C-alpha cells in the first residue's frame, strides 16, 4: 500500500475551487430520477432490515395474555372500579358452511368477570347489548422482533429459556406463533403441578432416552412410554427451572389489589361473588376492629385501602386474606360468550405493600402457606429480620436471619414476600435480604406425581399479616399469583375437516407422566403461552406440516431451530386511545409501549 503525502492549505483550497467549478459546469441531474432512486433504495433497505434485522408482527390471539393482547377490549369493574382487559373472540367460518359466532355476535350481549373482586353482575354483564353498552374492540398489540440475534446465535445472542419468541407453527409451516420458550435442546422436560422441570440428557439413563425417542403407541391413550420404575428414576434427575427476574415481572398476575376494595352492596343474584377481603382473625366481618372501653379502635382496621394497626395486648394479631381461593383465573378468558376451563389452585404467591412504621418498638409478621408448608418473615423495628418455617403446627424452625437499618417512623419501606418456584424470599426496598436454599425447601416430585391433577392438597395458598407492639400503616397492599402451566390437557381427536389424530386423548406432550425429549441434533425447543388455559402450544400439537413430515425426524410438540424467527422485544403500538366512546383508537398509547419480558 502506497502512502499519500498530506496536502498543504494552498493545495486544498485549489482542489475546492476546482470542485466548485466542475460542479457549476455539470449539467443539472433529473430530479424525478433522483426521487425514484431514493425510493427504490429506501425500499431495498427496508426489505433488508425486515428480512435480517427487525420485523413487525401483530398479536392475533390472547395466548400470551395478560402480558400481550390479541383482539381485546377494556373495562372498569362496576363493583371495585379495577381496570382490566378481556379478550374478544372473532367469528369463524368453519368448513361445510358453518359459522362460529364471535363474542360480539351474542344477541343478548355478554359478561365479564373482574380479576380483582370476581364481580360478574350488573355493570359487568350485558355488554354490547344496547348502543349505550356497545363494545368497540382494540386490535392486538403490534410488536417488534429481533431476527439477527438468533441468526448469529451463541451463548450471548442465541435462544434462552423464558425468551418470548416468534416462530413458524410446526402444524402448517406458515402461521406465525408467539410463545414463551420453556425447553432447550439437550434436555428432558416435564410440567408438574404448574411448574417446569428439566433434566440434562447427559444425566438421564439411556433406556429412558431411547423410550422417549419413540412416539407413543397409536390408538392407546392409556399407554405410557416410560415404566413406573423409569419414571421414578427420571424424577430423581429432574430439577425445577425458576424464572428469571426479568421474565417473572410479566408472569405475576393479579389476585387482589386492596387499592380497589369491592363496594359494600347487596349481591343476591350473584352466587359466585366471593371477593377477596382482609379480615382480622378475631372478627367475622371484613375490616372490623375490636373497640376498647375508651372507644378507641384496637387491632387491625382493613375497611379502607389504607390498612391500619393499633397495638392490642402482647399477642400478635393477625389479618387474613379470605374470599375466593388463589387460582389460575384469567379475566381475559372469562367472557360469557365462551367456555371457561376448570381452575387450579396456585401456590406461588407474592405479597407486596408499602409499610409506614410506628414510633414504638414492635414487629410485623408475614405468613405465606402453600399446602402443608407455612413460611413466616418477621420484621422487627430494630431492623432484625427472621425467616422461619413450620408445618402449620406450634413448632417453628428458623431458616435464616439478617439485619438492616432500623425502621424509622414516617419513612416508608417497600416490602415484598413471595413463595415462588419452591423458593421463599423477602425483599426490602427492592433488595433481597432473606431467602430459602434448595436444602431448606424443595419439591417432592414423588408426592406431586401421585395425583398430578388434584393439586389442591399441595397448592392451596393462604396469606396472613400479623403485628404486635407498634402502630403501623400498610398501603398499596397487593397479592399476586404466578403463572400455572397446565398439565391436565389431552390431545384432541381432530374432526371431519382435519386429519384423524391417532394420539387422541393422549396426555399432552411434556406434561405430568408424559415427559418430552428435546434433542440436540436436530435442535428442538418447547414453547408455551403465558395464558396456559387458552394456548395451543407445544403441549397440544399433533398435526405436522408436510415439509416436516418429509424430513422424517420431527418430534411431536417441538419447534425445530430453523423455524425460529426471533426474539420479541418491544410493543411499539398497543391498543390506542380514543377521542370519544365508539371512535377508533387512533391516539398512540405511550403508557403501554414497553419492553417485552
């Protein structure tokens, strides 16, 4: 390579004059041609960008609700004023000239059930029946998907567990699906009692791998690929897969927000109305406190969104969450124009609030129970923190303790206490200060697999708050529940317009007693929707696209790596805002534009 001597200032000035002269003497270019060239270049760049970098998609259904919406509408509960979203099912034209009506086709309107207070009566029913209650739905969320990251791959950019991904439906090879990635190549996966368990192939005996490598016997729904002895060996290798903190933020779902307490009104025509309420354990009425001879209220007062405690004696006084059980209810699905699946008890629960400490010495106790296991976090005003456990008996075992700055009157403290994926943790002001270890708390899979579908015995959650010695206030008191991945589905039988399913009524792939093998060659993934009761995903696929059949190596319930499109990362156009009722949602809703977790 030949180096070039630097120009002097005089040479540079001469060059500038020569360039200016050449420009003035050149004939003018065709403006129309320049415009066309610019448009063509822009189209080429947009095509390249879409093909290799980022592509936009529209969410068509609610399989990822409540994190991502398909066609939907918004509503504010008439009873507690809690705002929520529910799904709108579109009308379908079925083969043979049949039509399946959609949600908005119901002649008498339809109803919805509040996810916060469970009200489905007046104000939440007969929607879309009259012009005054007309429902104008919002389109599904519009999202952006990274494509280049998966193309490059590797440990940093390649697919990861809990990613929200877009891929081609293995049943036809054309439809784009969006789900959450649960299983990765090189492992055996099984959903048990709502949680995800995996075992590396390297730790699973060869006879089990060989059995799972073959499809189950056709036409025999009761047949199993593994013997009872093999199932027991596999459970010894399975380990629970906990969500990442980023993904978990999208997977917490509301059970009860005390900022929206249900109004006190008679509800004789709504037998299913059993709203969550905070009730002192010494009282039979919501929010009722005892009253001393002086007339001052003692104990707990939960009659308003701000919960107050006034000391009463030396004993710890408890506040219990009553009402409907904590279950995998989805208000998005609970629309009277469609069917609602049976609900399951959910033991993964988070209790969160803002604590305003009092001026005297005392303590706050938080209790979360999952089936027979109860955990308590005790917060002393001097900053001492204790985590203990019991089997709901009088004997308590201390698990760990820590020390923080003393609680000061008038200084709010953000408190979060959760039992999640068989790990109990306490966070103070967004910092984890106490947590269980796997040696202290772990699932008993042999016990859970005895009756995997009858989960109430081990999953029923109870939530309590106790206090003694010091007055305090609790604000923004909320109880969330985690996603519960269903394992009680069976494969459907097809129909007159579809191929016959030779595995009809067989347990869903990757669920309890029917684990799935995800091979490394070819690389295979397992993906499910966050809206587990209403998601047709890896658990339920049995039809296979012709091009996958031709390969001769496709495994039911898996997503081949070459069918992955990319990682969903941003909602750039959620359902817009309206100028008035009935107008189209044309105003950008910047508040719901968000990163996808």
